[in-house]
C-alpha cells in the first residue's frame, strides 16, 4: 500500500461505487480505474475467471481506496477504451464512412479479443464486413466496385485503406474480407512514385503487414497481370445477332457493334500496352475486377445495340465471377480464408 506510485484516477472510469480498482500503465503514468466486478464478469469470461479466484487471506490483499486492487499489464489507454464499452449501454457507433476504421479500432479489438468480450469482437467484425464486399452479389451491388466516376485502376480510392483492414481481419479472424482487401491492396501502385497520383491518393500502410503478407500481395499482383490481359482480350464481339440498324434501338449507331468494340479494345490495349513506361503504368494500375464489373454493368458502352449489349453483359458477368472466385487462389489465401461464396 505504502509503495504505491501515485496513480491518476481516470476522469470517467473511477466509479465511486466500484468494488475493484485496476491499475494500468502508459509509459511512466499510472491510471486507476474503479469499476464493478459484476460488470467486468458480465462482459468478459476472462475477467469472470480472474475474479472468481478464491481470496486466501483478505487482509493480505493489496487495497487502494479501501477496495481490492489489481494491476494489469494492458495499456491504460486500451483498457479505458474497453471499460468504456462495458459502461456504455450500446456498442460504440462505428462510422460507415470512417476509412480508417480498421486502424482506429485495432487496439480496442485486440484487448476485447484478449478478454473474450465476444459481443464487442462481433460488432467490430460486422462493421469491418460492412466496409468490404464478401460475396459476389455484394460486389456487384456495391457502387464502389463499379464506380462510374473513378478512372480505371482506381479501385483503391473507393475502399478503405486495405493494409489496416488485412491486419485487423487476420488478427481478429474475419477471413471473409481478405480476398477483396488483398485485391484492393494489389491495385495500388507498389513503387514510391506517388507524385503523379491524384491529391487524395494515399499509400497503403505496408508497415502493418508481415513480410509474408506483403509477398502475398505482390505475387497476387503478378498473377493479376495475366488476368488483366485476358480481361482486355474479352473486348471482342462477333456481329452474328447484331441489329444496330433496327429501329427502336437505344442508339442506332452507324457502325456495327463489333467495330465499336474493336475500337474500344484498340484504345484500351494501346493505352495499356504500348511502350515500357505505359506497361509499367498499366502494371501499377491493374484493376481487372473493376474493369470487368464496369463492363458488365454498362454492357461495355451505351451505344451498342440491345442484342450485343446483352451478349457483352453476359460475357463480362462470367469474367467478374471467375475473377471473384479466383481471388483466394490468386492471393494464396489459406483454405480457411477462402471465400465461402459460390
Ligand atoms: Zn449490335
């Protein structure tokens, strides 16, 4: 009792009616929390177990402010975040728009996992899953995946920063989001030349990933190069059922649709594959899934006749599906991480 350093009582979490004091450190500073054992036990089986240990000799027990005292090795800041959740009737309202959710919530999620606060872990997992498509249906419904306003290869601008999401999903065991998070990570340019990127371009937080995870992303990107080429080669159309001159078509074009698609392909492949620097750029901006989803949504371009548009939509629907289902393989995600979506 006497040799206690002088702890700072937490402004909100030092409850006068509490029957237990917890001390935790952040560097030099020690914080005292005064809390209710019933509330700890209610939320956490780990705390419940700790508190159920028989007290051999009540007098020998260390006390502070006349109630029993325990010291925990957790950081006071993390512990405060966790205890705050215990004393808040509803779980913290995670913001859907918070692009840094995964990074913000990580310490709280880890201490919640340590103390087996399952409802909080579930809330974090659910929120994380709401930020990333986990099924093909969600992927296609998600306007972020098929953005009409984003230039090609800018999938990374439409989603939260993926490295923090991978860290959280891996450590909290939320494997469902990993295929898409790795994919979005792979659509970032991997070099350091970010000067030509748009103002809101941000580099992924590579430092949050382990070496094998970085490698997985890089190898996946190499795999995507082939997928990307295959995708670009899908821009072709035979004129069999073309009725672009038929009255009542959306835009009766003067060119048969096959020629229109040919022009699009020439444009895309010219931009993507002419010259070393263009090829490098194309590698940096690989986004076959985004391109396929966009082609599927639009039936490539509006000016195709209905029959050809339907044909192209069907073709790119298959592409999107193949790519989506291939993601766990492309990123060599362990079997347990494979998406259950069929
Ligand atoms: Zn046509």
